[in-house]
C-alpha cells in the first residue's frame, strides 16, 4: 500500500481533495473507493461523499479514470502492464502502446527489447505483458514477460518483388524480408497480410505472406488498408444476416400515430442512412419540437446475433468510398432508414422550449411515422435563404426560428465552438478528383442543436427515473494541458483566465478574438488538442465542451451502440413495449462503456488515416511543387506543416532544414538556429517543396523553401532549464 501522505484526517473523516489526489499519485497501481476507505478508515456512511469527491477530481482532470470506478494519476504507467504492438523502429524492433490507456493525449510509447533468438519478432497487433522502465518523457522500455495473443501478430503491407514487404503503417520504420518460398503467389504491388517467422541474428525480420487482399491503386485499396490495419469487422455471421432478413414493417398497435406530422430528414448529399427526423411549430411564445429516431431496439434484441454483431463493432465506420455499417444493410438502409413516404417505427421525444431556447418540458414515446421528405443540408439552406418551401409549405421557417432560439440558449450557457473544417475527398472510380473543406451551413447547426436537445432530454429522463444511462462524458482539460495552452497563447499575445476552474466560455472568448484572422485555424487546432477525449460512461461527470451537466447519445442507434442502449433503457423504464434493457446488460454497462469508447477511437483513427492516404495519393504527382503552408507543429525532430489549399499535413525532418545547430524550445514551440540565429515557430507562414508522397502509408515529406526569420536573441522560455530545451543538430 502507498505511503500515507501528510495531513491525514482523523479516522471516519472524509479526507480533503489534496490528500486523496496525493494518495492516488503515490499509489503503485489503480485505486478505487475500497483502497481509499481502507487507508483512511472511512465507514459506509461516507461512501457516497467519497464517490462524489472522486467524480469531481476526475471531472477536473486531477485524476484519470482507469477502469470501472478506479483511478490513477494522469499519464503514469505501472511497472507491468499489457501493451499492444503498433509498429517497428528502424532496426525492426517492436514499438508498442498501452492497451488500457485512459489519459489525455496520445498514449506513451513503449520501445520493446528484441525477442530472444529463435522466436518470431513481435508484429503489429500482438499483445504482451511487459515490464516497463521509464527512459524519457512519454517513453518506456519494455521487456516481454508473456505473449498474450492467441495468434501471432499480422503485418499488413505491400509486396515488392522479389523479397520485400513494405508496411502500410507509417509507424513501422522497417521493411520485412520475405524468404524464398514464403511469398505464395503474391505479385509485386499487391496488398498482403503476413506473419512473422522465427529469426536469428541481425538484419530484416523474416515473414511469410498468408493472405492477398488486392492491388495497391485499385479503387477501394485505401479503405481496405484502413479496415484491415485496424481489425474492423466487415462480415456478419449467417445468424445475424438471417435475423436482419426476417425484419418486417412495424405495425401501429399501441404506438402513437405520427404519420400526419410533417417530419423531415435532413442529411448530406452523400448520406447513406437516414435515422433522424425533425419537426417544429410555434407554441405560444416558444416552440414545440419533435425529434423522431428510427426504432432500432424493435429489431435488435439483447443477446441476439444481431446484437452481438452490433456490440462487437460498436459503431459504423465511414470512408470516402464505403461504409462499414454497425448493422446489416437490410436494417441500416432498409427498415431502420426513415425513407420518405414509407411507414417506419420510431422512438421520439416531444419537447417544448421558450422564446430564449430553454427547454421547459419533454416526453418520450414510441410511434409510427412517415417522413414527408428526404432533404439535404444544401437545399434546406437554399430554401431558407430564398424563401422557397420545397413543396413543404410552412415546414422550413419554424425549424429555423426554433434553431435561432436554441442557438441563443447555447450562447447564453457558454459552449466551446471550435471551427475545424472537415475535409471532403471527392473520388471518381477510386481516383481523387478534389480535396476541399466541407461547407458549414446553418442547416448543419440546426440539426446539431435539435439533436443536442434530444440527447439532453434522454439523459434527464433516465436520471430522473433512476434508470441506467450510458452517458456521453467530457472532462475539462488537465492542469498540464491548460498550462501548455496558456504558454502557447501567451506567445501569440492572448491571455487565458487564470486557475484550473475554467469554463468553456473562457476558451470560446479566445476563439472569438482570432475569428477571421490568419491565426484562427491554428488556435482552433491547438485548443482542440488541449481537450480531454470524450467517452462513454455509466457514471456521469458532465460534458465540458457543451457546458452541460448531463448528456447521452440518443439520436443515432443505427450507427452507435451507445444510442441503442439509451433507447433500450427508455423502452424498459417507460414501459413502451418489447426490446427494452436486459438487467444483465445493464450490469455490464462499465465494460461496454470501455469497449464502445475504444471502438469509437478505432473508427476515428481509421477514418483519419484514410483521408491522409487519399491526400497522399492526390499529392503523388505533385512531387517537386512548391506550396504555401503554415507550421502546425514543432518537435525536436522537425516541423509539421499544413498546406493552405488542401489542408494536407506532413513533416519537414531536421535534415531538410538549413544546416545549423537547432535548439528546440518547448515553451515557445520554436526551433532556433544557434549559428544563423534563425527561428521557426508555431503558426509561421512558410513555403515548402513536396519531396515525397506515399499513398501506402499516407505520409508526406517536405523541404523548407522560404527562409526563417532572423531572431534578435535566443528565445526565452519559462520552461528553460527544465524540460523546455532540446538540442538537435542536422546530421
């Protein structure tokens, strides 16, 4: 047990916040209420206040959730833990990350020691129990204690005849050797899966090709790499497909008949499923709103093959050329898609708001609806701007009037509204035609506000009835991230309110200061990086970014398993019929929350990597061209830059900078040349030349073209003398 900190309270007295935080920081492993109660001799009468205290500390980022109702200090790894191999270093040795990482920011890197002679090398995907030793900030050395994977790791790569395998993951810095007779029938340029072979001595690690997936350059090669690289399930079991094929129309029965209400779906032009519909009308000084959601719970019952498939996937995954759905097409594009002029079962919430956008009442029900129209964001916005009615007299104006009221309520409570344009990749038979930011219209924000209100109503309903709820939680930024953000903003002449008790409106004021300036994209990006990662949890700590005390996902059960659980809880709690929450399922909420949070992160990473690979393919014929860019990251090994036109990002390695002795200053986020007295800093506009584009990995490398500005003196940093300065020298 950890050494008891000073200022220990008397037995039976709840310890202070600082004492609990210090105890968790000094503990050798994860800590829960049991360990704290034993250490400070806390009786049952104080368990509830202790639980509330731990929630508050987690909400502030002072402690980090580490499994079901257990906590650890932010960012620290234990002496032994399970890690998953994610890539290799330049010598071919494995690089791993913790499997159960719940801290802010990227997980620490674990550099695995080489395996013993005669053993297969560790390959991406393998899990091992490792003994960890810190070797630097965010870095550990790992020694394999036990290999835990049922099967050897897989290497996804492109075969280059006669004997090389080039990994598709940019985190893999070394190629693999395919010995004679181990290539199967693979041809050069094919995407393949390989398994490591036993090895002895130095040199490239050997592997055997076990599966051929397709040719690099084919129309769907990019998404194929991302799907296989992240082990995203594609195929449904025969039993699940059979369940989906048996689905039929929902009868009216005891449902409320909403078929005369002109509910409409509003989605993007390229949307593949339509699972939410909206309606608004004036109601006294305010508005009556209805948000109707496809009744997935009617078709997907707890424990059934369809449910097991949905739980395993956790969510749908969206790529520019395809969707990997959470549920089979018979449901996702069929009975659970709110097609116009077709009867569909739904779960709905009817809400009333006043003129200021404050929700005054809500109720939930199960209904039968008929969508009046399938509309797109663009045509709804055009109709609003021009006064057209799209053949739906009186439907569009109340939606926008209610939206303006909701927007006023959002601004009054003070939320964090980041402006981060989403890149849209346009394909033609697999070839990238263009890459451009998706427009952000008021019609997009309208739907967002309606969905947020419905999500809040769902969380409030379940909490008021003391029913299980899968909350969507978002903790405030940690102390360390806030301090780093303050240093960054100070370098730009922007101050941030002092203290750790920050409100989202404090960050939003910063965003408003830079709106319309050249610094706006970078400030938005840096503030995003300072945020904790949103997740699912049965324990509510609120949603910092939306400035909401309770929030749960309700509006998209066809593509998010969390929403399906919320639907089931409402169905059982409100006695709305079949398909409610099973008690055993409710007991598994903590494990399910960890699982679906992980599948969400997996999907986001795969989708982002797909965009990066498409961008690299788009840039491949532009090697040697010069582009306007902005420095978007500064590290001791080089500079990250983002191109102004396409938003593509890549690295300028230290070797591509002018010959000098470069000093890295973490506090000012800059690289300064000792001899030339030149400085590169965050947000600086530069010109760069594309030197390499790899569609296989999605990596882009650049060279600096425009000169850096001369520095009158060496940069000063409040962190200098500690971890603030790092020296790097080209070559």
